[in-house]
């Protein structure tokens, strides 16, 4: 992941943010990242639907 990633189409689903950006090769990537303390959930997907599904089904284990 590049240090200067610019996200667009950012939406929040519960504690998880889903955003779209471009990788180093110009391909569109979709990221789902949880903002809960001590959670650490963050993954990249090739489709927006997969990232939103991961955000909807994510359950934080750190409580």
C-alpha cells in the first residue's frame, strides 16, 4: 500500500469505513477498515460489493 492513498466514495457501515482508491498500477481497490479500538480489521478487495459485505458481517473481537 502506498503511503499517500486517496480514498473516494467513503461510507461508514457500523464501526467499519469502506473506501475506494487506486493502487500503484492504476487498478481500483476497495478497502474495509474497522475504527474500533484494538480491533485491527483492515482488508483490500477487488469489488465494492465484497468490501461492503465484509463491513456488514464484521464483528469486533476486541472488546
